[in-house]
């Protein structure tokens, strides 16, 4: 078998593999919900207060007073206290405080019932069927819109809890999170509850 024939076969195999990889990547891309990027959140400062607007998502909220805004890839938009010290430097747990507080806000655009519908229908199901909520979930109001709140409790090693709020509305899922661990967790709980009251969603 001559070299030209071997090169032709290798080139053909390379093209086939490239096409397969391209199809798989595009398929995965279509199945992944489109999220709002950090750059789409516009921050306006008023002294020690910061007002945040995401025009694309129709979302507004206030950053807790004297907190820092950070782009930490833990959520679309993150906020933390100036004295924040993570429990671990590992990315998976970098939002868990040893000291201080952290809040994350994310947005995913998911057309209900489509391939992008990853969180919308599942959260809407619990909101529409409260008999399935269980002890760790409850329905709350965010700017007059029904939302699902979930609490995940950790009793081992580093006791604390994670509070998650999901707002499926108009083919958009608004997601807010805080990790209540460390020495300031009760104060952080107050900050998160007050933060949720500042949220405005365009209706």
C-alpha cells in the first residue's frame, strides 16, 4: 500500500472525526440554556449603594450596601462582603464562606417545552403543584411573581445551608443563591432576605 493511499485514508478519517465532533458540540450547545453574561449586568453606583440592571433579562436589583461586585464565574453576577473569606479555594466551593457573605444572581433564557427547557418546567411544576413541595421547598413571591425557594442543609464538617430561589417567568429562569456557612451565616441570611426584596422583574 503506497503512502499516498495511506494519507488519503488518514485524511478521510480525520474529516469524519471532525464532522462528528462538530455535530456533537453543536447539539450540546443547542441543549444548553443561553445564560446572561456578566457583561450584560450594568452597575450604577450611588455612594455606598449600587443599582444593577440587566436590560436583556428585564431584571433590576440592589447590591447590599458596601458589598463588592465580582466576576467569579460562580454565577452570572456575584456579590460579596469585603471581609469574605472562602471556606475553600476550590472553584466548586469558592462561594461557601468561612467568614463574610456571598450572593449570586443568574439568568437563563429557556423557552418552555423546547430543547433549552432545563429548569423552567421543573420549577414551574412545583409552583403549580404545591402538594409535591416537601419540607425543603416553599413558594414565595419575588416582585409579585410566584417563585420556588429551596433550602439544602449540611450538618457535617461545615454546618450551614444553601438557599436557592428560582423564578420561572416568560421563558426566563431567574436564579438567586446564597451559601449560609461560617461565622456570619445568620447575618448573611438577613442580607439575602433584604436583597430579594429589591428585585424587580419586567412584567
